[in-house]
């Protein structure tokens, strides 16, 4: 029989069986056969929604409609399909689940974000930063002990000096380097630390920071007055007043080194805010819920307690007298930060306070 007289053959779009021209139902699977040429199908570009069920590609070989967003060849005849436009491709989302203890949890929950901290990531970064601080403090104590044990240096190292004050600021500066290194090497967003460099936010941060710094100075005046009352009634067990007076005298007579101390205090303020606010505070807020007032308040309190406790431990016995002032000090900084979520608020306030206190010591 010639090719003109041959009965045209087509394929079932459901099972792939051969079906003669004019048949309505597939003789193999029994399903109704839709004529591709008569069925309104989406073009190769698909529709604007880009959903899997809305995109259909017509096989150039057998005419089957392929709705899969994964296949590149027709599963029936093996013909090459037209590529899916980039705008129609599905987002790459990990649908997997993993077991944690006795619970099945979504894998996406543990994928590191470039913009926000998850609990494990944030705690790891904060812990490593704290370890850098502790290690530096211990090394510093060893150096001081070694100098004090040397008979030739006993007279100069056993007393408070401007050099000793300068060295004591180094651990606080070093601990802020690790979070910055982590953000830089992982190509994460710097706003993950709460640092927003937008001009509009910087102007508001400058205003909030200066006003916050003035508030901190006012609070320090009240705290100093209350501490003096405690000293006057005989609660100066460790002779704190004499130590503070000696520290002020050393700073006042430090000359050039006092200006270097100002630079260190600025760097230490930035470093402390990055670690405690940019990492720990933001991690706790993400965990407890940054959209809830209770979550933000809880983060402020937890960070303030932790900071005051660390200072108490490493500045004992002076830290006993300054536990409550340090706690309230960090509460104020936390509130300043939460006003618009910009870390520059608390950084500027802390720098303004530190510089102002040094200037007050120099002028009095």
C-alpha cells in the first residue's frame, strides 16, 4: 500500500500506545484521546504564574503534553523538549527532612541564611568570640603575674599604670574580630550584624546615639552618687573608691597614652556591640520571635545579664559594685538598638559615653 493510502498513526498521550486516526478512546488504556491541535495548550514560554501544573510543553515528536519541569526529553518517544524559560523554573528549595533526637524536622530550618542568624550558628560565633576574649584575658593575667614576680619590675608593675590600663582593653577589641571575619569569609550580608549604612539610618542613628549617650552619662552620675553613699556608710569593703580615684589620676597624667586609650575605648565599644548585640542579641530575637514584644524584651534582658556577669567575673571584686550599673547600662543600649534595629545606635551611644567620661576626667 502506498504512503498516501496508509492509515495515519498517532500515540496516546497517557500510555504512549499507537492509536489509529479517528479513534476517540485509546484501545490500550481506555482513556479519552485529546487532539493536540484542537486543545488549547500553553506556549513554550508558559504562563506568568510559573507553577508546575500551569506549564505544558508539546512534544515535537509524538505531540504529547509534558507538564514536568524536570524532564528534558519526552518520556514516550524520547524527542528533545523545548527548554523551560528561566522565569518559569521552580525555586531550588530543599524539601528534605532530618531526624533530631526523636523529632523529624525540615532541613530548610538548618540552612544558613546570609541575612539572619539561626540559633546554632549564632551561639557558635558568640562562643568563639567569648573564647577569644577569655584566652586574651588569661594571657594578660599571666603577663601581669610574670612582671609582678620579677623583683626588678615589682615596683612598676604592682601599681596601676596607664600602660596596664591600655593593655587591659586589648581582649575587648580582639573578640569583635571573629564575627567580622566570619561575615566576610562567608559572603554574608553585613546587615546580619545589624549594621545598616543607609544614609537615612545613619542620620537617625547619630541622633539616637548622642541622645542615648547623654542618657548614659546621666545614669552614671546617679550610679556614682549612690555608690558614694554606700562608701560613706562603710560598705567599701574592697577600697573601691581609692582604686577609682587612682585610675582617674593615672588617666589624667597619661599624656599621649590617654589619647591612645580613647582610640582603644572606641574600638572596644564597637567590638562589644558587634558580639553582644550584633550576634547574640539578634540570634535570641530570631529564636524567640522578632515580631513579638516579649521576644525583643527577653533578648535585651538576657544580653544585659550575661554582659554584667562576665564583667563581674573578670573585674572581681570591683565587678560586684558595678553589676547593677552594667546591667542597666546594657539595658539602655539594648533599647536604643531595638528602636530601629540599627547597631549604629548603640555603638554611637557607647562611644559618646566612653569619650565623654575620659574628657570629664581630664577636665576635672
